[in-house]
C-alpha cells in the first residue's frame, strides 16, 4: 500500500489489513515487538465526512519506569473515527472534537495509526515483579535528598 491514499477519488470502503509502520522517534513509544495487526476499513459518509472503523493490535517493549526491566505493553485499539479534511478544521477556528483531521487528497494512514496508538498508550509503565517495589523505595529516597540538603542549609 502506498504512503498516501486519495480519499477524494478512492473507491469505498477501503480495507487496510496490512501496514508496515515505523513509528516516528519523537512519539517516544517503546520498541515494536511484532508487526502491527491491523484490520481497518475507511468508508465514505458524505463528500466531506469519512469514517474509519476497525482494530489496531500492537505490542511494544518498554522499560519499567521503576526498575528499567523490559515490560511488554500490549495495546488493542478499537478504532471508530470520523475523518474530516483539515480545511474544515481551519474553518472552525481550531475547535477540537473527536474527529481525525487530515488532508483528504493526501491521506496518510500512518498518521491515523500513530494518533490512535499515542492516544491509547499508557503513561505509566510498570512491571509486576516483586523486587520492582524495593527499587521504587530507593528511587524515592534519592528524590527526597536534594530537599533535605536544602532544609539542612536553612536550619
Ligand atoms: Zn519494575
């Protein structure tokens, strides 16, 4: 599948069941463990409104935020998005809603997938190992230290 879809001229529905993606580094996601499992369908509701439904399954390797051990982050995103042209967004004075905005003539499915993954990606990554908790206590002490030093200076 090419990088761009022209939703202005395509035949609908457009089925996407395979997509090789390399996530942009600035998204700060983990390392993708397996290729994404994708089953998406883009349908046309009107000349300006499209809908994307389906599932994006992904599995990332991330470091536990406490002990830095590798953790697998499994993400199943149930996608149900309204797609509108960026022109509409500009007209509406940047009013935000649940829709996904892109240039419909040069539609990048990659952007839609990235947005869906980022919106659903957990902000806290923790392993469930028992010794993880011990490390957490140590790191908390480290965080407190600078304040103790300041307190010592004040006293
Ligand atoms: Zn951990």
